[in-house]
C-alpha cells in the first residue's frame, strides 16, 4: 500500500513540474545589431543565427554596418569610442537564446 502511495505522490510531483513555463522564451524580442570602429566601412554579407531550440534563422541581417564618426572629426581612427551604441540592426521575435551566430563580412 505504501508503494502505491509513494508512486502516486511521485507522479503528482512530476505532473506539477510540467507547465507552460518551460516553453516560454526568455525575452519577447532580441535586438541584433552591428557596428564598426571610427571610419571603418564594413559590408555584412549575411548573419545566420541558430537558437537553443534547434531553429535556424538564415539571412537574419545583411547590408551596411553602422560606422562610428567622432564629433570632432579627427583625422585619426584610433580604436573604439568611449560610448558605443547598439549599431544598425533589427529586432527578431520568436527566438530562443542564441546558440550560434555566424557572420560573413567584408571590410
């Protein structure tokens, strides 16, 4: 009799763990943005994304990447600016946590 009660209790505990919370995505949307250092022109041929659910989003983004330009318009192009923005991009909906992001770009 105690084995049956133990088995029923175990099944109820496991059934209680099963919910829609496991299927809920961590965020509603993700922002995919790219930018380049000051005065560096970059062409993004394609960006492919694979998420933890096994889905693949081919050609998620492509085109010209946002380029930094200092306010003083200095002639030197040393490194990154102190404040970096989010770059040129787009929002992606229905995407789980990214597993892999592959890029093909030219500079």
